C-alpha cells in the first residue's frame, strides 16, 4: 500500500471514532426524551406528528402489542410501495413515461425497501419514475431504518426494566429516530452531495451527442436526497443502476469519503448509545471492540488479497470492476464496510473482487451482519450472540447464566437460537434449491465455484437484509423475485420478533442480588469469547458452502484457472 492509501484508511477510521461518542451521546438524550440541541428547532415537528396521527406519547405497550404495531406499520409501507409501482404509468412525475412494473418485480422491490434490504433487480434510471423513487423508496429508507432502531430500543428497555412488561411506545421511537436523527443528518449530507455534483432535480433524462457523434442518454432525477438516507440508514439501494460507482451518485473523493463515513456512522455510535442507556459504557465498549476487531480482520484479509497479483492474468492487479478514479483501497474499504454494516451500496462490482475479498464480503453477511450491522438491527443481532455467549460461559463455570442481573433461561435461549439460525437456514435452503432447479441455474452467468458464489451471495444478501449482489446473477425473474422477496421477509422478521420476545421476557424478570452475579461483561476475555462464538457458528454453518465457492475459486486462481 502507498502512504496516501494508508492515510485514507486511517483518516476514515479516525473520523468515525471521533464522531462515535458525540453522536452516541446525542442519540441517548433523544431516546431518553431529554432536552438536546435540536429540541427547540424540531420539537414542533415531533408534536405535530403525534397530533396528526392521534398518538399518545405517554402510552406504553408490552412486547406483543409492540410487535403487532411494528408489523402493521411495515405492512402499510409494503402496500404503498407495491401500489405505486404497479400503477406507475398513471401517476405524475414520470417524465420518461415508464410503464407499470410487473407484479413480481414490484413485490420484490416493495419487500426489499420495507425490510431495509434494498435488493434491486432493476435499473433505477430505466424502470422507476421519480414519484416512486421519492414517495416510495426514499420514504421507506427513513422508516425501515427507524424500525430497526425501535426494536433495539425495545430490547434495551427489556434489559433495563425490572419486573414490568412494558417496552415503550413504538410510534414514539420511530418518530424520534426520523425527526431527530435521520432527517437532520440527511439534510446536511444531501446538501454536501449536491455541492459535490450529485444530481438533484426533476428534469427528464437528457439525450446528448458524444464526441464520436453517437447519442447518449444522461440520467437526471432527485438522487442526492435519496443517497443521503440510503447511506445513513444502511439501506444501500442506488438511484442509478451502478449505485455509488456512478459519477452522478459519487462524483468526487470527498463524496466517496462522506458516503463511507455515513455507512458506518450510526452503527458505530449506537454502541455508545447502548452503553449509556444500560448504564454500562464499559460493556458497550466491549461489544464495540468485538465488532471492530472483526471489521479490521475482514479489511486486512481483503486488502491483502486485492493488493496481490493475479497469476492467471500475468500477475496483474485486480482492477476489473473498479473505478480507476477510486482505486483498489477505496473499493475494498467500501466492500468491507457495506457488507459489515448491512448497507449493500457499492462503488465497485463485488462479483469482480478477488475470490478472498468476495468471500469476506459474503462472510460478513453470513455471520448475521453483526459486525456493526444495520442501524439498530446490527446491534440487536449482536446482543443475541452476547446472550448466547453469556449462557455458554455460565454453563462452563457452573453458575446460573445471567445478563445484568437477570437469569438467562431456556425460553430466552430458544428465542435466541431461532433469531440466529433461521436466516442461516433460509440462505442454505434457498441456495440448495436453486442449484437443482433449472429456473435457478438459468440465471447464473459464470460456471464453477464463482457461479455458486453468485447464488450464495444472492440468498445471503436477501436473508441478511444487505442488498448488495454478485451482479452476474440475472435476478429479475419470477423465481428469484418471489424467492428472494420471501427470503428478505423471513430474514427480517424471524430476527425482529424473537428479539422483541426476548425483550419482553427480560423486562419482566427481577434482578439478582449483586453477590450472586458471575461472569463480567466488560473484559478482554468476554470480547474474545464473543468473537469466538460468532466465528464458530459462522464456520460450522457455512464452511462447506464457502469451501465450494470462494475458497475453491481462490485455489483454482492460483493454478491459473478463472471463471
């Protein structure tokens, strides 16, 4: 690596680490209902939403009511996006006169944005009108991200509470997340992106004549406003087909750095918020360190692989599928960040990554995207692994497993295992069925292990609510649109519902006396054990599949065989 490339990585990480406690403390004040820097300027908007929607902010609910409200809210979001697409041709703000979207693609896209996945089986600039992009997709980028934070807050209250079944108010949690966190940050980011050259207008696409006297269509549209929340909300869906590798979405080195920061900013900060809310910043730091170590390990392996040489191509570098203006290091920094954070946006094509770098991107998703993960979703997923680690440690030392003084018993562990394993089952079952069905195999563009990796990546991205892809898979077919849509649905709610149930169980428990407590949760030993549990589950579940995909492709590449 060159000095400038090392500095780019260090500056990126330094800015994130500097902003983490600042934003983390601010979000803690927001979610605790305390006065904060935006209370006076945006408080009227919060109150107006409560009045318009007839919400009583003082009301609280148990985990079952909280879950029903969440499911109803998400169903409405799905319905709106689905209907906007299938009636697109008859609605305004459609200067390109795009036709209605097919039912299977509309189904897939509506679920994708409702679940914070943002898997895209379409090209935005040639398929969706500006109305669908703004009123459908951009709105869901805000609301799906806020839903993830709401579930995390419910789990935190379950840990904090003593002998009560009340987990808070879902509507208040969503409103505060949008009004005080996502909206102000998105306005700032979008303004900066516009200054850097990201398009933001409602003009129709422009047809121009090139220097070669050929015609070319230049896409227009309200991109900057969608890109800001797509990164901050770890959504990832691009306004344009090639996402953030397109110069209209990501035109300059500054826009690239800011989008990278936006991807990880809130997941980083939420670990600090968590520590403040549970009154144990040291435990929050321990969880952060476990995530950070896994992130750095993945980044290191990916950079080592990509900065090497490809013996099958006369020892040239891995520049295929990358923007020359961004280079290898920025591309790998993005690929590791976007898969660690459940974002899914790209500034290079993941299918063209070296086998090991592509394997790391795939592994980040397969681990449950708990290496920071999506906003809210990554941390509550990690807390399921924390509870599993605490339970195993308690059994090993012969003490009753407990978490912050609350016994971890069989009902909680059943829910934890369901939350961890169901997405894994969906990945392996979906990929397994696809490799034996002609309609699954017909979409693969490459033979051998890379073709298997494409399929594994698609099902992992859907079930893990990531949304990125090995784009060689032709996913816009009824089989993949419906199959991946159901996978996204199961992957999202098969984790959320058990998490809320765990929150309800913990909330109603009483706290054990301090003298009877055992394993400490803020030590390097705990960090090591947590990482070990995450890797063991990932290795045991996916090692055979990864061996037949990225690992085999890497070994064959060393022998001069490419796919």
